[in-house]
C-alpha cells in the first residue's frame, strides 16, 4: 500500500484590517509624493492642491471597482483573476490575464528598480555619492535587503508592515505639524475665479500632466487585492482597507502639500530636488533635515517592501492556475509563500537597478497599465455583472454604472496625457505580450489553436 501524498501547501488567511490597510498605505506613499510635489507645483502654479484632489477623486472612483471585484473574488493575483473571470476563463480572459502577468514581469522589476534608484538619489543628501558605482551599490543593496525581509511567513510580514507604516505616519505627522505651526504664505484651494474657473482648469493640458504625477502617487490602494488569498474575512476587509487607505493618504497628501506651500512659496519649491529636506532645514536646521531625510528613506523602503510583496503573488497565481510557467507556482514547503516568484522578480529588480537610470520609465509603465489593468478591469466588471448578476456580490458600488464610466473616461484622458512616445511604448509591450501568448497557447494546444471549452457561466 503506497504512502499518502503530503498535503499541497496553500496560502493562509492571516492578514487583518490593520495589516492590510498598512500594506496599502505604505505602497501608496513611497518616495513618490516627495519627488512629485515640486513637479506638480511647477505645472499647476498656485493651484497645485487641485491636482491632488483630482488624483484622490480617481482613486475613490477606481477603488469602487477594485472593492467590488476584490470582495467577490478574494484570491491571490488580484487583477490577474479579475480579468480572467470577466472576459471568460477559456478564451479572451486567458489573453487578458496573460497580458497582465506579462506586463508584471516587466513592470514589477522596473518599479522596484526605479524606487531603489530614487532611494539612492535621496540617500545622496546624507552621504555624497560621487563615484559612478556608489549609487548602484546603494540601490542594489536595497533590493537584496527587501528580498531578505520578505522571505518569511505572511503573518510575520503583516507585523513588519505595520512597523514600517508607523514610520510613514510619523514622518507625515512631523511635516504637517511643521507647516501648521510655521505657516507664513497663503495657499489657494480654488482658482482666482472661484468655482466657475474650475472646469477650464480641470481640462487644461497642465492638469493632465500634473494628474499623471498625482495619480501615480496614489497608486497602491488595491495592493490588498493581490493578497486576497491571505486576508481574513475578505468580503468585508478588502473594501474597508481600500477606502481607509485612500481617505487616509488623501488627507496626508493634502496637508503635506499645504504645509510645504505655506512655508516655501511654490515659485521656489518647484525647483527643489530635496523638498522635504529643504522644508525641514528651514524650520528646524540642518540636523533635523538629515533626520527627515532618513525618514523619507524609511518611507521609500517601506513602499518597495509592499510593492514587491504584492507583485510576487501575481505570477504565482497565474502559474498555480496553469496559465504561466509552472516554476512560478511553487510555495515554500514550510513558510508557505511563493518564494520562486519573489526571488525571480527580486533578482530582475536587482539587475535592473544596476543597469537603468531613473527617467520616464515609471510613466511608460503607467501608460501600459492603464489599458490592460484599469480600463480593461472596469469594462470587465460590466461584463461580469451582465453575465452573473449582482445577487451574490458582497459589495456593490453605489450609483452603478456612473463610477465605471467616469473611471474609464478619466483613465483614457490620463493615458493620452502621457504623450505619443509613451503610448507607442505601451502598445509595443502589449503587442509583444500577444505574441508570447500565442506561442504559449500553441505549445499547450489551447485556444485559439484548439477549440475552447465554454462553461455555462461564460455562455
């Protein structure tokens, strides 16, 4: 009589509301707002706060889509699973989900590398990095340390995420307090013409470019959906963590920008490379500025921690589903996390951090993500509602379909605002993914090279 087979490792649901919200928020903050703050001021002038409100508005509308999908289908992979279900598991859903995983293999290491390179640049405020290899040493070390910290059980990661979250909140509170107690310059919330001037400003080219920066700084409110298979009571917790993180970060971003603007006029702030350091130095001196810079680095590291954690679950989910290379589907035999996916994405991020410079890579990735992930997912929600109805949905967005239509329109406007060069790059990556999908499907003799099996739910 043969011995029984050992149980197959599965993901454990051990993340609570505080941990999930913390992982969302540290993913959202990162070094982004500290770098984009002067850029937005340069584009919008005295009305820079309006651009941050636009970014928050899109996050809320898009968060409704993520909340409905995440509560209904709480599985590892997030958008991978949503796209596959929405467009049909045996036909077009296979293509859409494959394209999402394909772009993840490209964008996740690049996002990781870009954040690490940005970390190294900001680190230069504390320790001058004059030799060409010194910034590369810092960025490469950051990536390796991230992989080392994530190589553990999910409940340990949740506790570590909360600790990093405390650092994020501490820095933001310090900066906001400094502005509240040292305000010397007025900051306008509305244009000089009042509400009547707002529509023209919202439709301006400057707002389009500024919105790209602010929206990028908000991205990450959906990180909990990538970890859907590791969340307790996901039908309740996922929507709550999404909106708690959006509302919390919106308040912090608005107060941060207002605080900086009241101490350093936007005409001056728009030219600052280290705006946080300059802000704190002006208020409390050079030593305090170095401490603030150290906290900025803490926040940047915390964000990359959450980014790599969420992204490592996406290729795993696809491989476990039989739709991607099987090696990505392996779980650690004792710690029960997708260690191969983590190591491959982290390894690529390490290599990219040594090879690339921080330029417009993130904008190109954002342009690519808009079509497949955000617009594709919004349309997919409509398809799912038509096919399956709304009876069993744990969370249903209010005012449907208005939020979906609004999200699609705004995402397409943002996509156009990235510029023709980035649009072409995004389409090229998608085209390459289509070729890879066809080769993979031909090898497996699946649709479109073999008749697809149509389930009752897809008919």
